[in-house]
C-alpha cells in the first residue's frame, strides 16, 4: 500500500504561549497520501486535534494482550499514579463492553495488531505529583502503528490528553472487535484555560454529581473546574476556621455540605484528570448565606432611621470584615492548591449600602460622594491585598474592571448585552492590558428548544475588534451552568453535550468551524459519553448502540 | 379539643359523567371547625383533592405495626393483586427511609397511633382483574382517624388514587417518625382522560424508562399512557404477524425494539397503577420507517415521469394497503386491551401524492379533483372501518376532523396557533358534537428557561367559547413529550414535575388555580418524587431532604 510508505513526521510543535487567539495554522487533516480529509472522516474525535494524519490501514486490539507501557527513557514510571490511574480508566473505556476474552482463535496474522501503547514523558520532570496549572504543557504526539503505538508528551498533562485521543480512535468492527487505524496526531490546546463552572449554592450538588462531571470534562479535554461554591442561597463549604458558616448557612449542616475530606477528594479526582479546581467565594454581593454564621459580616439595611432586619452585601466599613476575610482566605489558600482563586465581585446591589447611615458617613469621610462603585472598589482593593498576601493570583467578574479597580487580575467577561455587548467589553479589557476569560456566550443554564449547542459552538473568544497583542490576552473561557434550575436530577444531561461544543471551541484550531461536520462528530462523541456512563442528552433523533442505562 | 367533636360527613359524591368542564363546586378545603384553609396548608397534596377536611390532631404510624387491611365487607381481598401490589408499593413509599424499627420504647399513649388503613371496595365487582377504562370510577373517600383509617372506593381504581393521597398525607416529624393528621378526603377526577404521551420512535426508550415514568404518572394520578410507538424515524414494535416491520424498520432489531413480552409488561405494570395504555400507530403520514419492512405500503414519489426512489405517506389507492392494515390492526386490537387505539392522521404531506401519476389517475376516477385532503379522508375512512370491525374505539389528531371525515372518534386537539388557535378548534370540534381531548397547551417537549410549568398550569381545557353541552364533550387532555430531543438520558427530569402541573389541572377542581399556592405544594411534591427515585427536576433554588441519588 502506497500509504504505508509515508513516514510520520511531526515538527516540534510546542505550545509557545498560553493564549491562541492568533491562529497557529489551519487545523489541517490529511491522509498519508496527502489527501485532505473532512474532519468528520474522524467520526470519533472530539475536540478535533490540531493535526491528524490517518489511513485506511487498520489494526486490532485484544483485551487480553493489549498493554499500556512506560516507554524506555520516559521520566514517568509505574510509580506515577496519574498515569497508572489513567491506564485503568482508558482500558475500561476501550474494552468496557467486551465479553470475557475468547479471541485466541481470531488472532490476527502477525503485524496487524497493536499490542501496546508506549507512553513517553519527554521532559525530565513528568509532574506526576504536581497539580495542573495555567502554564501546564498539555501537548502530545501520538503515533499509532503496529506492533506498538507511541504517545509522547513533555508532561503527564499532555499524556492524559493523548490517552483520551487514543481511546477515541478505537472503534468496534462488525464483529465487536476493537480496531484502530494507522494514525498520527500532533496536538495541543488553542487556549490554556478551558473551564466549566458549576454552582453548588443554588442547589447542593452531591459529590457523585461533581465527580461524574469531572469525568465528562476529561472526555472533552477541559482543564478547569470553576467551583462556584457559595452564594446567597447556601454556604455548603465546611470551613475549619469558621465552621458556623456552613453549620448555619448551608441548606443542611450534615447532608448538604462539603467537608474538608470531600473537597480533598474533588481536588485529587480532578488532578488525576489534569483538571484544576478554582474555588469561587463571591463577595461582597451574593453573600446572604454567609450572614447566618458570621456576625456583623453583612451590612444592616435601614428603613428610614432604623434597621429593617434585612441585610445587604458584606459590610465594607468595619475592620472586623477584613480580619475575617484575612483568616478565611488564608484557609482557602491552603485548602485549594491552585494558584488562582475566583473572588467574584459581580452584581453588587447598592440599595442597602445607601440606606445605612454609618455607610453614608463613611462615604463622606472617604470623599466618595454618592458613587457607591467607589465603595465597592475600596472593598475589593482591600480584599485583593489580603489575597495577594497569600501568594494567590485571582480572577474576578468583569464588574471589578468596569468599576476601575486597578489590579493584576484575570477579568472574567460574562455580561452578554450591556455596554456594547461582551465583544466590546473584551476589547476594553484587553486594551487596558488585562488578561481576559470569556463566558458571556456560554451561559449554558439558559437554554432553548432544539439544538442550541450550535450557538455555543459558533461563538469565538477572539471575535472582537482589537490588535493581535490584545487577542493574545484572551487566555480562554468557561461554560457556566448556574444552579437556579439544576441539581442532581437534571444537571448532567443539561450540561452535556452542550458543553462539548464549548470544549472544541477552546481546544481546537480557530479554523475548525464547520458546523455540519461538527454535528456528525458530536453525535458520535455524545454516544461515547453515554457508553461511558454519562447521561449526555441527544442532539436530535437517532440512537446509540448502547443507550444510557440509568433512569 | 373542639375540633375533635366535629364528625366527618361526606355526601355520596359520585362521578356522574366523564367530563367536567362544568364545575362541580369550588374545591373547598376546610378544617373541622369550619375554617376555610389555604390549599398550601396541605403541603404534600398533589394534585389537590376535591374536598379535604383536616385538623391539627396528629397520629403516629409505626413501620412495625402499621398494616393495610381489607375492610370487612369489601369486595376485594388478598387475592386482589392490584391492591396487594399497591400495599407493598405504598408501604415502601411511606416507610422507605426508616431505619430498622427501634420504636418500641417510643410507643405512644393509646389512641395516638394509626394502626391500619382499612380498604373497602364498596361495589360488588371490585374490578381487580380488569383493565381501567374511560368510564372507570376513580372516586374514593378517605378518613384518617385512630386507631383505624378507612379508605372507601367503589372500585380498585379509586382505591389506588386514595392510597396515593394517603401516602402523601404522611409526613416525617423532627424525630424522623411518621405522622399523619386527622383528615377526611372526598375525591374524584375532574376529567376522565388524563394522559401522558411518550414517543418511542424518535428515540428508543428502554423499558426501564417507560416503567419509571408510569410510576411517576401514578404519583400524579394520571390514568392514560399514550404510547406514540412508531413514526418516521423507527418502528420498534415487534409485530407477530409482520415481523419485518421492526426487523427492518427499527433502529436495531434486537436492542431497540419492544417484544411482545415487553409490551405485555408495560400494559400490566400500567394496569397495576390504574393506567390505560393507548397505542398510537400513526398513519398515513409519519410512516417512513414502515416502508422498510412492508413492500408497496408507501407511495413512491416521482420526479417528473419517473420514480425518485423516495417514498411518501401510505399508498391509499392499493387494496394491498388495506389488507395489510386489516391484518395489522387485528393484531393490535388483541395485543392492546384498551377499548381505544390512536390512529394518528396528523401532518400528511401531499407533495409525494401529487407527484405520483397513479395517484393522480385515482383522484380523477374518484372525482376528488385537486383536493388531496379528500384522498386523505378516503384513506382514513377506510382505516376507521377496518378498526371498527375489531370492536375498538379510536382517537385521531385534529386534522381528521378538519378534513371533514365524519366518524365517531375522539378528536385530539394539538395545534396551538392555526385556525384561530386551539380554543377556536375546541369550539368547532365540540359544536360539531365530537368528543375532544386537549394537548395544544401541553407540548412539554417545547421548553424555555425558567419556570415554564406555570403556563402549563394556567391553561384550562374548558377555556373556550361554547355552551355547557359543548364543554361536557371535553373529556380531558394529555401532556405530550415528543421525542426529537429526549431519550433515556434526559426524558424523566424534563417531564417531571412539568407534567405534574398538567396533572393537577386535569384532576383537581376547576377553581384550583392559585399559582403561588401551587408552587408551594409542587416544590414538596417534586421532592417526594425525588425521594421515591424519580429524577424530577427542581422548580427553583432550594433543596430536598433526600436529594436524587443517581448521577
């Protein structure tokens, strides 16, 4: 076969920067004879890798013989728990539905079987015991041939992505046997920050639900779990230093909280999948639930000259507030290993502050006049100083930038319509030199009848007016599933595969935009998630070979 | 206590007619002292019974002592499998979360415990071995007192509804003990036909999903499962007489079909819950999948003077078509015991018929001119004659009426906007003397962000311009969940509790319309469904004591 003569040759395609609004190249996909292929010829690949070279030559895989091995010279070995765990996971995914092996009779002629996937971590430090970070190298190169396939990656993080791709390349033939075609893949993410936001305050999300969604995130090469853990409705995080916060502010102090052990488990489960856990403790608004367990933290609202009995945002004029925040965020900085914490800062309602005579007096003293956004900035500025002292970086919602706070923060753009829309906001944020993260087009809690994944897919974080330098400041985005209308009963099917659309936008080349092609692949990818136990909902009519087996 | 002195007295509140657009009375709810209560004082009751009399006097129930018993003189005994099964089911619902009984120490003073629920079937034939029907008596009276509660119903169908109500009256006190208040209920449905349509053609629905939804239907006092079993996309029904229909027309002939044993199980599972199974085999449109397994059934479409290779609706001009239908519906009439079959008849696209020269010739011969609705009527008329000969009644979608077919069929109104809207259609259908069924405001597959159950709740089948006689012709309605975007992964949470809103509209008195009150009760009812294993989605922020434990 002529195709066999072609050699796989990949240049050293290293991820040079964390941002990729400036296209690297066109996401070409070609076969070994140099014929350009349609993306959908790779039915199962999602998100589509940067470069794929394929052929019609197929090999078999046998559940009784196939092995994942550590390549000679790899800096990771059998003591690398991230890889060992991944080997088990992907073996299950690949051979999950196979019956007890009886294929001795059907052994192929020598040379038509892939016996192993050699995994080589090529940099001296594989980072087996580390945590993923914003600058983690997730690139990998995969070469599928017989008798050995080879997966090369500088770090374990790239190996995890390559294992997912390898598992997606395996398909069942008519006899149920596992097959894989001769393939070369060279891959890396377009954006460094690819997140999913879940909200465990509007509804408590049992651990099982969070873990299942981390599994699904790994299947879609997401690398950030943005945990919007507290809000007005409940405070489920059990703080060692301030246990009353959850004792009094959660829906239920035993059944509807996250204990330190729970949080640890989420972080470790995520680490195993190359996923960062960024906790959000949103202040000074969205904090009603904090008030039950922390005296004087919230601002007392007034009706006329007397307290009304209700409370507003965090009280920004008391020293006790900042003492509390210093203690609280010191704890958070040790519990959550990620270098970033999300500080919220969105949707602060000024009416309670306006009603309170002590706040008014403070405004006068500070010379803020009637501009309450200055008071908000005053609070945020002090909070940022506190968090900086814990050696954490921080993310904030766009209002903090809009209000003119000057800080080295990641600005999270979420407002769809206001101020010229989110594209104008992206232009402003990056023009001011800030790093930006996009969520505005990806509020997946909002949904409509039919295939609304298409709109999510079409949006692009770099589709705004700005210079190349500005676009490099966009480091990624997040699909947000706010919790008002979702809990354990419906969260997972509502999120998947709609969040898969966002995943491809954030991973694949900017040129990967053909929606009919995406449809064909996503239908397959959705069935793969279903076969792996994730109740991802259907895109349209049709069926999966193995339907979801829950209720 | 003064309240104790009042005696429960209920008149003989029998369901006189199957329709109830003419209000019986105002759905009053009062306590034993004659104080009118808000509906939401009965947190757990859904749908709200016609009459409830309650008091603050509470009794306990012990898992080790409580029994369901057959009252002396009841026409049903321990050989009545419908009741025996229901006793087991409701015992589990009531005591499900109780730990192994350790309450001997906490036994109450004599007289504060309900030791049994005596079930009395008062008419000579309990119908234990029968199937529910359009004229089944579902009325019941429930009196909760100590030491015995009494449930009286003319038939088992009413007893099933009363058992559901009894189970909803039980609540957990602060110690986890089961309690129930002294209560009297007199109840019957406003409408005789209260259905849920599921579509197993656009997506195959595994048996487990269908059964779980029958469970949920019983919790909401639904009594019809409208099984839209076949459509263009797939034909999953395994016919004994025409096995090729599913062999060639299903998504998969072994894994994505309903065998005769499956169908039997669905029917029996439904019967145990007082639910009728009405199968819909929609023709002449919506039949693409039929064409694979039945030669010459569909009309060949033409491009110019030659067949295009595609097919249109059932071919109405061949005798073989009617021979097939006669055989097929004879089988259906024996497989499905219900007295009604749904024959579809909606959305017939005339373009293929128009393209076919043989059809054109037939039109000329029959003198139909260019009016293809006459051809459709010709087909439907012959089909109805065939089905009539199997002694079945039939339901049809509104187009059959719109096209002027004159038959004794139940007209199913589904089109929201056309011809002055569904209310105008209801006026026309009933003015012509036809019995009508309403689904137009209850297409629950269509959904929007937020609390769209409210619109479903507000709609009323009798809200159209017409005489009392016309309104009596409306015998109920159905919530429809068409299958384009739902399968095993997401069907159940998308349907519940949105279909619960429709359930109350169809069961409770016309005067039960207070939406804030409904919200309070529905939140509780949704948590009850969750506790019983149904992943009903949340209405808004909040929590359930026992969250859904699946993924």
